[in-house]
C-alpha cells in the first residue's frame, strides 16, 4: 500500500490487538444456515509519517448477493 498522506510505501500485514492480546475482528451476519462472515483486522504503517490504515484480507466474503 501507498500512504495516502505522504505517498511512501507502507509496511503491511501488521497485527492489530486489543486488551490482553485479543485480535480485533470484523463480522457481518447474513441470511441462511452458515450466516456469519468474519475476518481479522490487519494494519499498514507508514515508516515516514506514522500514518496507519486498517484493512481485512478477505473483503470479498462480505459482499451479499441479491437473491
């Protein structure tokens, strides 16, 4: 990723942890039997200005198809 503030290459795949080392997750409930999508939040850090950006790797799993 490129930093949106200073256009420097960011260091990616950094872990994001909360209290007591627990990883932060994003979840979305869908219709159906297997109805929950989840992914672990990751971060990029800019070594030049310190800017951080959060992302998830499997963002395509969160798209709902119209049925």
